C-alpha cells in the first residue's frame, strides 16, 4: 500500500468514526427525548424537552456536515496520479506532505507528518494546478513542490 493510500484510508477512517459517533449521539438524544415525554413535570419538563430538541438539531447539522465531508473524500481515487496538483493529490513540499482533499488537519502516517487541506483554502487555491518544481508563496512562506502522487 502506498503512502497516499495509507493517508487516504486514515482520513476516511477518521470521518467514518465521526459519522458513527454523531449517529450514536443522535440515537441517545432520541432515547432521552422518549424518556422525557413520559415525564409530566410542567415547565421543567418543557424546558428539558426544548433543550433536547436544540441539541438534536445541532447534532443533526454536525452529522450533515461530516456526511458531506465523507462524500467529498469518497470521490477521491487514491490510486490516481496526476502531473499537476488536483483534488486528491499527495504533495511533497519542502515543508512536508500535504493531502489535497478536505480540511481534516494534521496526522502522522509512517513517520511522515501530513496535513489534509481543502482546495478552497488559501494554500489549496495557490497549489491547485501547480507541477513539480513550482513554488507557491503564501504568508511569506514558500512551498516548493518536490513531488506529486
């Protein structure tokens, strides 16, 4: 398995874990709501129920966002190699590895620090379309493209 495939699998696993966790939280909130409806303590009951509904709505919104991230990540073919930086590229720079995908932060895979960044991020926008040997300058920092997978 290539480094790029390991990185892709790592981030996909992270997103799937988030989906599972948020689905469990929603199930727990639903169960709490069902238990709350059995109670009849007046205003206190209605306040607790309203709080549960707000929490459910927030969790649903988070879940939707993570599902969108998962769908975006699943569109990437980790076996694809391009001569220029595209969505899904693993970029080796003088500042470390960058995985052009979705903004999921930093990870260490096979002793390599990798940052997953979005093509819409300022650095992502500068890097898209560049080739080996090109340089991207952002915030007075140079990113020299040493390799693209």
